[in-house]
């Protein structure tokens, strides 16, 4: 916006509409890092999104398991696409996650999520030479094409649940929702970083914006001429 205003001021000067060039009068607007507050589905909305999957169909059983992985474990879309059959350790209740930067981590597999995956594998996935857990609905029966496929599944869930579609980065909204729910239940930033597998504190800092009540407790009053507000 500032650049456009500068160009307009310079144009007016060149055309003779102003006595002097006001180009330098337009100051840049400082944009702070992480200055926006993320939007995300509430816990109630997340449950409605999960429940919208029709578990009477193979596709619905697949989508139900995927939505649970997003909501309960906060996995990234690409991490879900990459899950292979050997990544599920049923006896120990663990899931191997192939994260960002080729980092491989073991995360606990909640029984609810494990049961949903098992149901899909037994009554939905069908036979395939692919080792990927989640397959395309139509032939060829191979693994999902990429993170965009997970985003499409989430967008469809939004539509079924009757919520305003949030298709851009839709799958990532569940990570925001999980982190915010943890904050509301008293989790620390370190605990959230561990669950979301963040390697940098800056990656977790954005979630602090959602803890408005906690921020109010530590915020200093704004000084005014007549004293604090």
C-alpha cells in the first residue's frame, strides 16, 4: 500500500498537480512478525467436522481416520500422506512420523485414532501394491498425491458440516486448534512444542496469541496523561 501511494504522489508531481514531490512523505508501515491472530475451528466445530465423515463407506472411513490424525495428533498434511503400513507399531501403540526436514519421530497413537485406521485398513482400503496407508478413492489405487489431497478432504468436511469453507491451509487449522485447546487447559509453550514437534520456539510462539486471558494478566497498563487506563 505504501509503495502504491508513493508512486501516486510522484505521478501527481510529474503531472504538475502538486507543487513538490510528496514521494518521501509516505512512510512505510511496519509489519511485525506474527502480527496476525490465527483463525481455527473451535473444539466443538472440530468434532462436527470429524463426525461429518460417512463411516458407512470406504471413503468415509478413510476420511474419518485422516481427520482424527489432524485433530488428535496435529499432524501436517504431508506427514499423513507419507504414512506407510510399516509406520504403525500396533503392539507399542506408536506411529512413525516422517516430518519436515526428513526428521523421523515416534509419537503415541491414541486408541481412538488407531481403531479408526484399523477399521479403514480392514473395511475400506482394499488391496493395493502401495505401502501407503491412505489411498486414492479411484483407480489407480495408489497413495494420495500430496498435501493438497488432505486439504481437499478437509474442505469437503467443512462443506458437509455446514461451516464456512476455509480451503487455503485448511488442514493446518487443526494444528492451531489443538495448540489452542492445550493452552486453554494450562499447557506450557514447551509442552505444545513437544506435541507439535516444533524445533524452534518461534514456531510455537504464534499460539500464545490465542491465550488472551493469560496475556491480559501479564500486560502492563497503557500510560496516559491522566494515569493508567
